[in-house]
C-alpha cells in the first residue's frame, strides 16, 4: 500500500484516558498494527466518551485531505457512555455494514463478548470510518481481520478504484 502511506488517523474514545487517569495503550497499538499493513498514522487522538466531541473529532479527521481511514477504538459496547456508534452515524454519509459484520463475525471466534459490539463503519467524503473495540488486543485483532479487505476499500474510497467486486 505504498501509494497510500500516511492516510490513517486513530481516535480513542475513553473518559479515563482523556483525563489522564490511565495511559493510552490502544492508540499506539492501532498505529503499530496499521504500520504492519504499510499504513502510516497522521494522528492518534483521545477524547472522552461524549457523543458531540467524538462526532466533531471524527469529522475533523475524516475531512483532512490526506486521511482516508479513521479508526475509532472504544465506546462500542452496551454501557450508557458507549456512544461511538451514534457519534459515527452523526457524521458519516453512507454506512458500510459488511465491515462491521466482518469484525463481529471474526471476533466471535475469539470471544463471545463480540456479540455485544455495536460498532459501525461508513464513509465520509473520501474517508472510511470504522469503529473498533477499545482494548489494545482487540484493536490489533480487528485490524488483522480487516487486512485483506482494507487495501481495496481504501482505493475505492480514495477514488483510485471504482469496482468493489473486483479483487486486486
């Protein structure tokens, strides 16, 4: 994916990490996993589990000309403050349900808790936005699950390919 280097941004949704009570290990884990796929990360940000703050940061990252992938981590479960899917839906233009389905299906082989994920994926402009779980381990696994589909998806979103059914 050398033609698409430095196109990812990672957004961690976490109250305890955003206020400094816990160190963020998830963002760096995501950036490292993306680097293994040949993708650079232009920013790793941490925001509290607040719908408006998450939506604003997702939109800001996705609207950058150099960003074609925004990964969120955390806030996809059933807890009252888990609002990442709602924030994502607030700013995406089109959903890509197959991506979220892929992540849940592959994650179910690892843990039955994957059934509790409400993560979504979609497109905003020329950026693909994907919700991932919040733990470093789950983020690394999820990025691995996306490895086969991600290169072509990013080319399509960036306008470098037009046929989704075609396998590169």
